[in-house]
């Protein structure tokens, strides 16, 4: 039987909860219910448990759930400011963002040239993410420290493997 995942990051909350629970379905249901009651102030009802059960996903489905990547190319000589902005982005969008992973890389042969890979479950989730006011605010600040306008590439993942 596949393990299940409950991930608070998929559901906006006032406290920007980032808890993820993984295990056998009944274990996750029990822990997620306890978490919803103690942290999010929900009432432990049969309806809540049914709702949580409906939101659980298979662990393999979650791992394979990346179907869209946004590649952002940009140049900046302000690495310290870039790091501060990325930290600000994480803080401001916690519990709201739909991005599931971000990787920042610097071109080895061209210092100051960066590529950020941002993974999403789908194109629709990426577009929903881009509508967050926090994204707009950080994006404006990031453009201000770039040497030129960033280039965005919207990529559908057609194959992904853990090697």
C-alpha cells in the first residue's frame, strides 16, 4: 500500500503553515487531524476527517507531481541582495505559494549570470502563484537589482527521473 502525504503548504493559512506529514493513511489521517485541531483551531468532526482524507495524496504521486517548471534567467552583480530577496520571498509566501521547489544556479563560466528553476505541480498552479501580491512585490525588487530584464521560460516537464 502506498504511503500518503498531507501537506499544509497546499492550503493557505494565516500562520503560513509548512508542515508535511507522510506515512500510512490512518497514521497520516490521525496526525493531520490532531494538527488541524491543535494548530489551526478546527473542530475534530467526522466531516473534518473526511475532508482531510480527501486531500491526502500518494507519496509517489507527490514525488512525480512536478509537471511544470519555470526557468528564470537573469544577471546581477548584487549576490548578497539576491540572497536577501530570496529569503524575503520564502518568508512572505510561506503557506501561500504553489511552488514546490526552487533551485538557484550560477553559470560557472559567467559569474553573475543566474538561472532559477522553480517547480510547480502544474501550469495552472504556477499562474495562481504568480497572482500572489507577495510575488509581485519581490519581483519588482528583484528586477531592480538585475543588470537587465530577466527572461522567463515556461516549461512542461515531459520526463523527470531521480538518478
